[in-house]
C-alpha cells in the first residue's frame, strides 16, 4: 500500500501530533529547536497538535480512573 492508500486513524494522528510537540520542546542545552513552519506569532502546527494531544491525554486519564 502506498502512503496515500493507508487509512489515517486516531492513533496515527496522535502519533504525528506527539512528534510535532516533541519537535518544539527545547533541547537539553536550553536552545530552541528549529521548525521551518514557526513564525514570530507561533506555529500553526503546534496549534493543530495541542487540542489533539489534550483530548488524547484526557481520554487516557479517564480510562485510568475507570480501572
């Protein structure tokens, strides 16, 4: 299957959002990472990833509370 034919499920979207978040974390030496899409006003990719990860973390927390 080519990438175009593969299904995009929630796990895949969460994985990509997690990679976006990780790419914007500061390095161990405190320097910021470079993102080609960041602007002085922020990064639209972080704005896309944040609500996806927040919802995922809430679902995970809810699942842990049910146990």
